[in-house]
C-alpha cells in the first residue's frame, strides 16, 4: 500500500485542448503529481503530446482510453501506449480484451486497469442494457477475471472498494472515480464518496476532476483533497 498522499490524488484533465490542460497544470504546480488524460483531450487534439510532456516533467500519467476492440488491435495499441512512458492505462473488463492488453504491455512498466462497471451506472442501467446481473455481481466477476489474467488493478466505484480489497488482497490497485469532497455537486456520478471515505474503504488512487479543475482556486482545492487523504491514511 502506498503512503504518499499526494500520489494518491489523480487530477482529471477532462478538457478539450492541450493549451487549457497545460495552463491548469502550471496553476497546480507541485500540488499535483498525477494526472489523468482521457478521450476528450486525446480526441480534441494534443492529448498524447500533453502526456509525453508531463512524463518528461516527472509527473505520473494515467491514460484513460478504455481500450476495447479485437484482440490484435488492443494488443498493438497497448504496446504503443507503453512506449509513451505513462504509468496507467484503462481497458474494458472483458477477458479477451484484458488478455490482449496484458500481452501488449509485456516487458514494460505500464500498469493496466480494468474497467468493471462505470460509476455513472447503477443496477437499473445494467438491466436496461441487457445485463442479467446488477452492479455488485458484475463488478466481482470482472474483478476475479482481471486478477486471474494478471491485470494490475481495477477502476471501481468507491462503494465497491472495501469488499474488493478484502477479496483480492493488498496487491491489486483500486482506482476510484466517483469521489467528491463534502458539499460538492455529484454531477453525473451515481455512486460517490468523499476522499477520506474512499481511502478508508481501501482505495489506492482517487480520480477527481471538476472539484479541482472547475474550482476558483484549483491548487487550494487539490491541497484540501490531499489533506483529507493524508488524514485518513493514518486514521
């Protein structure tokens, strides 16, 4: 288990341009050491260049692309991502996809995270999509499959963290979106916790976007979250 509170916070650069992302990184300075780059920034142009720039600056980067395609494509795409020097990459939690990504990152330092169930989904959403099971059983099945395949960690709701930590042990990285400081709007998330609650539940990293990026003082917002994390690491 990690003990560096600052490294536990992953700030999501969910914005449309590289200029906006880099301006925010400059404002945050050393308050943030870990960033998530997702589809909006990549498809908006410049996301991968931002990732490379952050890596060169000594920051950790989580590339949230949620890869899911035929195995050959996933394997080769994962190998390309590994060359960027980023720390984490997401893939969807289907066994065929996870095995392909695992093969693609072989011999590199890239860690893979399997997406179990999106934190914007609840049981009703899964039923509407044709799933036979609700959130809990689906998450657990995909988590067990990911561990068996050799995936390094999971993207989960903080509400699943305690049960999965107990079931999977300390070596599996648990990364939780759906984290909101007390008093923050939950937005489109349905299964949320505060930073301190998520850490106490067993999460390793917390992904936080709007409560930092949309704050009037992003640095102060990030520092407050890190302080909450730190207090609950030793609580």
